[in-house]
C-alpha cells in the first residue's frame, strides 16, 4: 500500500505543476487577443504593450520558480523527508519535540529556498516596471518577520495536533478543530492590532473632505464606520488597495496611501461602498463559516489517516506523527483545490453583489472609474483565459464587472 500512496503523491505533485504551467500558457495565448470593448478607453496601444511585457515576464519567471519548487518537492519526497525525520529521531523520540524540530528545520529551509526568487521578483521584475518601492532593509525585515510568524503559527498548530494525538487520538479531529477555530477567530478579530503593525504603520485618516465623504456615505446606507486608517503601503509598492478588517468594535477601514494618490475622493468612496456591500451581505461572516467548515473536513480526514503507518512508510520515514501529517497534506491538495474552485465561484458571486450595492447607491460610474484606474496602474491582465478565471479567480474580470455595473 505504501508504494501506491507514493505514486499517488507523485501524480499530485507533478499534476499541480503541469496544471499551473498549462494555465500560464493559456493566459499567454489569450494575451494576443484584442481587449474587450469596455476597456478600449484605458488600454492604449502603449499600455497594452507594457501589460503584455509584464505578463510575459511574470509567466516566464513563474515557470522557473515552479520548476525549482517541483525539484525541491521531489527531492524532499525521495530523500529529504526521510532523512530529516529519521535523523531528528536520533535526537529525540518525544513526538512533541520531534514534530517541532522537524518543522523548525523544514520551514527555515523552505524560506531560504524561496528567498532568492522573492528578492529577484521584488528588486528586478517589480522595479523594472515601476512598482517596487521596497528598500533592501525593509525586504530583509519582512522576510525575517514572515519566517518567525510561520514558525509561531505552524508551531502552535502542530503543538495542538500532537498534544491532541497523545491525549485523545480518537478525538483529535474535534480537539484540533475547536482549538484552531478559536485561534483563527481571535487572529481575524485582532489582525489590525497584532499582525499589520509588524509590517506597516496605520494612522487615522485626518479630518477633511475625504473623511467627511466616507462618513456621509456610510451614514446614508446605515453603516457605522468610525475607525478609518491610512496604511503606509507606498514604502513597498505603488499598487493600491483598500479593505475592511476586524469585527464589531474592532472593525476598521484601511486605505493604502497609494490609493489616496491614484483615486479621487468620489472613487475612494465608491471602493468603500463596494466593501460596505460585502459587510451588508455578511460575506465576511459567511467566509469565516466556510473556512471553519473546510478546516473541520481537513481535521476529520487527518484523524483517519493518522492511524495508519503506511502513510509515513510511503516516503521512507519511520511512522512518526509528523511524517503522516506531511503525507496527508500532500494527499489533501486535490480536495483543497476542488474546495478552492467552489469558494472562488461563491466569491465571484459575492463580488457582483457588492458591486450591485455600490451601484444601487449611486456609485456605479465612480466604481467603474476606480476599477479601471487600479487595473491599468497595476498593469492588470484585461483578458485572462476563461479556464484560469474559473479555477483561480476570486473576482470576476474587469470587463465582466463593468458590464454588470452598466446593466
């Protein structure tokens, strides 16, 4: 059985690589087509040429990084996981310390392998097209912070799983789901106070015309908004965004400072009208409930697989908890992909609903204008392949959104 499991894992790993490559090539082929008529006013020949160049560079670089990732995954499958698992067993056979040491080495190694490609993307590709504002010191700090956060978050997850496995293996799925759900809800609630300050500064939006316009619109649609912050995203990139975060009294509006530079006040209000539409339709709550349901499925399946030693033996490991967990996560990838496709279908529907809320409150033209500006400033792809959209896009395409807003 272990050989069969290993072959299945190989098929999944290579299949994921080939799927990403095919989707990239389909997008590249689609880039030769003319832009939809809804976008002809913003995609001038010069802008379209720049967008195509940006897309081609990213596709080539993505293919290279995916190939490196494939080589790394295959190396770990054939020799790496077994070597790491079995050598740590020589240091300690305590399942908790064994698991934590395993992930310390694995996460550190993975971070170091990803570092050169991340640096090249930031300081070469993004800089070449005028997006990068990140200084080397900021990049280094971000990399260290992300590495520490990965260690902490995955360390906590593994701590919960191993202790649950030792204490009540038959109820591991329930213990893990309850504890991890509480942690996830806590992080979502306090994300702007705990996580964001590790990377960016947030300052309250100053009194003035923009703040008054936001508050006036929010009051008109019956939405209470008090905490409006501006984030210094311009120290990393010229790309712009805005979002709601937190729940209840912890809820806040976050505006990238680049958004304030690129859009008019009316367009910014239109973007926030879209975000308020998400809140009015309870999309955030629905998204959280969906995520918790997917976690429940993950832990139920983990609770079943963790009982069988063959899953560890499939990659040449002694039957430790962490070896079984690694194999499980690889086997779970097709299920995760299917769930992601379903989530994306639902998410695109939610985006249309949020757009309609902005339209119903008189912000359709301003929202269209803002979407066009943000897309062209980011050299966004105006014509992604339909299969790419179906499988990977959480938002409808720009032309689809504009058509819906104009109907």
